[in-house]
C-alpha cells in the first residue's frame, strides 16, 4: 500500500504475540482499545530494533498497525484454521461488520525523545450473501486464514465484498488518510516521504 502511494518503506515484522497483548488488556477492554494497543505494541517492538540497524536513517517514522473485525460486539482476528474461517464466513455472509484498524506512529529523531501519535479508523464492510460452495472454495484457497476478519479486499476476498463505507486503504491494512493526519501531528509533512 505504501509503495503504491509513493513511499519506500523498510518493512520489519514485529513478532508481537497478539493474543498475549489482548489478554493483558482484560475482558473489559473496548474494541478500539484492543486494536490501538496491538498497533502500539508492534510499533514499539520495531522501534526497539532500530539502534542495531545501519539501514535505518537517523530520522525515521515507525508505523505499527493492527486490524480486527467487530461482529456482534466481538472482535475477530485471524482465523488461523479452515474450520474457524468457514464458521466466520457463515456468520458474516449477507451482513455488515466494522473493521477497526489501530495505527501507532513513533518518530525517532537524532538526539531527541521519541514522539508518538495514535488513532483508530473504522470502516463498515458489507459482506456478500455467498453460497456455501463459494465459502468453501475461498477458505480452501488459504487466503482468509492469516488475515484480520478472514478476508481481503485486494485479493480473492474482494469478490465476496459488496461494498465498504469508509477508507478502503484501512481495510487493506494501513489507512493512508489517517496516517497523513498522524504524520502532521509528528511534524512530518507527507511529501517529505515521497520517493522520486
């Protein structure tokens, strides 16, 4: 997404234990708190690795994101198994759900303390009322097993989405309009990051 939007990111996997972060928040945590905490944990984990990385410049912005689907008041993350993905799709077909995407930006500058900006975007996803054979084929493709809410907008899952109300980029994983606003909070102008 960032490369398509003119930015050449250095990608680092955070290896954050998402289930542990969510469990530490407790069962009373609001859905927005959960995705915000996951995004912050990922950004902090990557931030901790920067000192030993000569590929990274002195002035850098770390972006951590995490998405989960809110269905009937319950957050749904990555299904991980075909059985869970199929049950999920059976429950959302023909319905709408809310995709929440937490964003955490950390600006790391030379000789200055880190600065943070954080927010959550919300997009309504309208799932198609597809038949069981289509669900089985989609689950069988493996695509929905390791993605938030068990679907993609920019892959095979795009065929199974009737529409969205909100920012399509946040459904793909990083909300460009929200990141632009958070960058401004960190005193970074978006055009400074565009590649030639």
